[in-house]
C-alpha cells in the first residue's frame, strides 16, 4: 500500500505537494494550433483533410491573463517556465508576449519547445529576449519521411531553423525524437551520431499513449532499454550525471570524444513521477498536474471572475491543483488493465 506523506504546512509557499515534491516548473501551452499535423498528435483523417478542431480565440487565455498567472506563480516559487503548445510560435504577436515575460521579476529561466518551422525567423529575437533553452522536435532526418510523419513537406526549413538557433547562441540545442517502431527506429544510430559531431543534445522520448487520436499501440512503442540496445551499433553509451537542465532525461555520451550528449526520457518504462516538479496550464486555462491524467482544475473561470482579490484566487487555484497532483500516472498498470484512458490532446495540454 502506498504511504501518503503530508506536505509540511506552509512550506515553500505551499508549493510542496502531498507526496513531498516541490513544484517549481510551469509549462504553458500558448495555443492548440500548430503548423504541422504530426501523426501522433492528430488522427489520420485530420492529417489528410487538415480539418483540425480549434479553440476559439476567446477560449484561449489572453497574453494579459497568462502574464498575470505567471507573475503570481513566480511569487509562489515557480522558477522555470516552458512555452509549448500546439506550436507556440504560431500564436499572433508571440514575440511581444515573450519579451514581456522576460521582464517578470525573478523569472530567469524561460524555455521553449518548438517544431522549428518558424525558427529561422524567430531564433535571434527569442535569444535576445532571454529565452535560455530551446528544444526542437525532430523525428526523422529524411525529408520524405518528415512529410509523412508531420503532414507537411518542410524538413529543409526546420533544418535551417535548427542551424539558426545554434548560430545565434542557443547551446546546447536539444533535439527531441519520439521513437516509434517501424516508423523511425531505423534512424536511431544516425540521430545518436549527431551528438558525436556537434554539441547538440539528442533526446529519445518513449512514445506515449495519449490523446484520443494517438496512433500509439504496443507494437510501435519502444522502451528506453530497447532503444539503448539498438544504439549499440553506433558506439559505447557512457553514463553521465544529470544536471538541473536535463530535466527527467538520463544522460549519456556516445564514446569518450563526443561533443554533445544523449538523453533518454522514459515516461512509461522508468517513469519519473516521484521527481515530477511540473504543473501545466493548457491553452484554454485548465491547470493539469499530470500529463497522463485527465484531471484538471479550471483557472480560466477564476481569471474571468475578476475582482480585487484576483491574485489571491489565482494563488488558491494553483495550490488546489498542486494538492490534487496524483502520486504517479501508473500508465504501465493502466495499459495492462484497460489500455490508455488518457484522452487529452497533446496540442492543447502542451507536450
Ligand atoms: N509544437 C511544438 C513541438 O513540436 O515541439 C510543441 C508541442 S509538441 C506537442 C511537444 C512535444 O510533444 C514534441 O516533442 C512531440 O514530439 C511530443 N509528443 C507529442 N505526442 C507525443 C506522444 N504521444 N508521445 C511522446 N511525445 C509526444
């Protein structure tokens, strides 16, 4: 039976949850819109027809509302912020918003996850604004396969975006590859080798069974152990200690002389729930304390009630979401019993 450890009352502004985890990391989904239609994010019909259901503008949190939440969250102890989506860079006037975020007192760690399509255009401004880390999603190095996985033929554009990010000073640029058996697993050694020749960090992510439209199934899913085994042809994996910037990734180097690193993110097979410090805000203002649990707390209604004590109410709602954070997602067990019952879409939750 699991033992419930009560959070010490008043500790760290209440940012310690029921299982003694300190919540210090907020992920904001800026929009559910995306300029790609990746096969794990949308259904086959949506990929073919491009008829994605989208939130209406008024359903999204406004930049003003987002800034208000961030200011309160940072006062409470959030130290790290990640912008994601959908594709964060497609939201109108996003750069002005990011520049305002960078002015929030005591917020020095702003990161972004992007598909790279608009990076050639925005990398320089992002870096100048103070975004300090960038993760770029890239599941293949083959242009034709890229078009099949993402529904859009723009590999070269993304590659130019990656190059631009490196040029303007992001270091290391992290590339995230979702590994799917039979779809891109034959490219594992090629991805790993990039970490030998460049300072980039290549991160292999286990394919998660999330979203009603996910094409996840047990045959496409590969565990980190299996991924590592497949990399043995590329060289020796030398374990490294993980730093704060590595998040949940376990870190390796491919041979002694590699310039970059490899990271393995294993949300299913070696889940990191006991160390999870995250809270997510979906694009329509729902607080979600676990990516793989559909339980959410409505912050948008609170924001739109208004009133002089609005910041107090935001604080109380953030605390309620933290109190509600489950001990773990238990996805392995849930899969054995009934298959995934996690229906939230990555694009609105923010991957
Ligand atoms: N548009 C941005 C991008 O592509 O990086 C941010 C949003 S995207 C949903 C964030 C990340 O979630 C991407 O790296 C994507 O590969 C990952 N992702 C989406 N669905 C996933 C799944 N079922 N399993 C594992 N990773 C997934």
